[in-house]
C-alpha cells in the first residue's frame, strides 16, 4: 500500500470529510496530521507529514464532489415552493379500526380544497399532518384509537421536484443537511414521486423557506 492509497481509503470512508474537502472547508495540513498515525500503522513505517499533504492535494475529486455537482445542477430545476401554516400532527398506534377512521376522514374532507391533510402509515403507527381546522373532527373520528403523540404550531414547505429526482443520488440529504446546519428541526418529511414536504415548527418556517429558495436560486 502507498501513502496515496492509504489516504484515499481513509477519506473515502467518511463522506462528510470528503464533502468538506471538496468545499475547501478543511485545513489540509491539520487533516494530514490527524491521518498520519493511521497511515503509518497501515504502511508499517514512518511517513512524512508533507507526503501526506501532497497525497491529499493530489487526490482526485471523489464521489461526494461528483454527487454535489449533480445536485447543484438539479436544484436549479426545482419547481414551485408552497408554504402552509396552522398545522398540527397526530400519531396513532396502528389497528384495524384506524383504517376505517382514515377512510372516514378522507370521505368527510374530500370536497374541502383549502384543507391540508396527509396520512403516513408505518409498520406500527400512523401519522396525520392536518390543518388546525380539523382538530375537533380528528378528536371525534379517532376517539377510540390510541394516540401516541401530538404536535401543534407547525407549518409545511412543499417543493415540486423534477421527474428526474429519482435518478440523482443525495437529493434529500442535500436538502436536509442545509436545514440541519441552520439549526432547523424537521418534524416530518412527507414525499410522493415528484413532491417532498418538510414539516417544521412555525417559528422556523421563514428561515427554512429562505434556505430552500436560496438553494433553488443559487
């Protein structure tokens, strides 16, 4: 094994490190100092820090760089960004009765175009994200079901995705990473083939919207 091979192997194991290198956010000398002991262990001989620095600088752009380039091109093609406020979510334990409750709710609000309602069924539980206006009806329809959690004061941001979104790796990671780095907690993620919706607390919706629009217009 050569120094270059050891460096490549160590960096490739950490996508976050590779991404930070591609964005020139890391001091190469400091990174070389950190990697040096492990490289010496693998090569079973002492190596010079300068040689490690040179190997890092000569390393070709990795998968992270190529993915990031594809994502940035993809982001410019994003469609409408739609914000909805005054939402809350409920989580119920799955049961045979819950399916009937979901059907009842959808039949009742079928003609109400201003109502926001999504139902996500998991293996053990189901979450509803709905307009606050449905609160009393939810409490009545689901009164016999076991409620596991409830959150208030939520908003959603829905992004229309190009049809090619399933062909580009890392789309959701890129979106969520930028929200996380800004300290925004995403309460729920709801997706269809060409849409993704992030549910956040009302206090964060303006910041989240600005971040997502900035990514679209970058």
